[in-house]
């Protein structure tokens, strides 16, 4: 461990020209930097996981020389050792604010969201109406939503906008908004955060986000990737799971964009992490996503591979800083 720390201190001094203490403080003060480092950690762990299964993995260059090939928009090339077929892998994370974005801090939103994604919930009996089952689950696992948290919350901006032009007659929403009239932005935010923490003791949302630029070289018609830009997508769910864990899918199996069947959608709800009575996390996924990489790899065909002559491999390494094992 001392050797690892010494190498870290040497790296920080050479690259950032400072001490480990200052480096750590700067990292703690920058959520963006933490996110970038977390993404790099995920990619490295994914690379090692594939290599441990007998795959050769090479990073795709970010700065492409010339016009980027439209089917090489991923993070890694990979092939099974002993085979000639190279494929493209895209590494993603999950959204950090899905529960808040979908307003799952309100009973109505939570109920509707679970009903809308009932096909991803393992404990539902599809032979019976799902909504009563979901309400029973909420009552048994998140009982505060049936009394203390029953009245909906609204964000500060919505409260102020609504009160600026209130309705002429009283409605359930007007009563809920009026109850928040004297609350500050910070107070409303604290109430919402309290409920979100409560929800996430029992259920967390796994949702990933696909965005991409539009350019002539990408052959895209909208700001999401085409389904043929990579062969497998890997999603690290560490933001909603106790450890780094990857889920895999063939992009051709994911639901297409409504605007162009050749494109992916912007967002996919992969499934949920439920917490049982012992505190154990339980994954509940849609059929398109798998925990085992080899299950998705088996869906690839030889004709799906990329031409090795088109590959541009990123060969950069920290050796450029003189940090090889020899020091």
C-alpha cells in the first residue's frame, strides 16, 4: 500500500505540480472532476473485466485522424482471443438525478412511474392488475406516502409561478402550493431531498442517457447515436449500487427513437434496484439488459465486426510522464 501511495504522490507532483493533500482537496471541491475520474475508473474496471474473460481490449482514439468512421463511435475495440473479429463497445454511466427528475418524491408520480415500468419489476404478477399491487408495495415499504408524505411537493420556482397567477377556485394543487407559500428555496429543497432519501431506501432508478452531436461524418439525423455506431453498450450502475457493476445490451435490441428507427432514444429506464427487508440490493431489469457480458456477446455476428484496417487505437499511456514501473 505504501508503494501505491508513493506512486500516487509521484504522479500528482509530476502531472499537477502539487501535493496529494492539495490534489485531494481540489478533487473534493469539484463534482465535475469527480465525475470524470469516476468515468475513467469505470472504463478501466470494464477493460479489466473483459480481459479477465479472455478478450483483447483496445481503447479507441478520441481525437480521430481524418474523418471519423461512423461505426467506431465507442470507447473500446474488443475481440475474443483467437478470433479475427473486432467489435466496438460503448461505456456509459447512469443518471444521477432520475428520482428527482421524475418527481418520485410525490405519491402520484411514484405510482405512475412504477406502473409505466411494470414490465421491469420482478415482484409484480402480470396476471393481475398491477396498480393495486404497486400501491400495496408502497404501503408496505414506503408507508409515509400514505400519510405524512401524502400531500405533493412542488419546486420553489413552480410555487412562485403558480402563486403569481392563482386559480379562481380552490383545487388540490392550489391547496398543496399554498401550504408551501412561506417556504424558501432551501427549505423546499430540503423537504424534497428528505423524501428522495426515503424513496431510495427501498427503490432506486437505473436510467441511462444517450446524447450525440450531429455532423456529416456521423451520418446521424438526430442528436442520439445510431444503432450501428457500436456493437455493445456497457452501463456501470455504481451510482445506485454498492459496487461497480456493469449491465450490457446490444443496441439493436433497444427500442428505437420515434423519429428515426435507425437511432437510439435519448433515455432508457434499464430497471430498478430494490432493497429487501435485510438491506440487500435486488436488481430488477428489462429484458433487453443482461448482467453477463457473454450473453450479449453471443448475439453478435461476424458480419457486425469492424474492419481492422479502419481502426484507430489510442496508444497513449502514463509512460509519457515517466511513470513506468522503473520510475
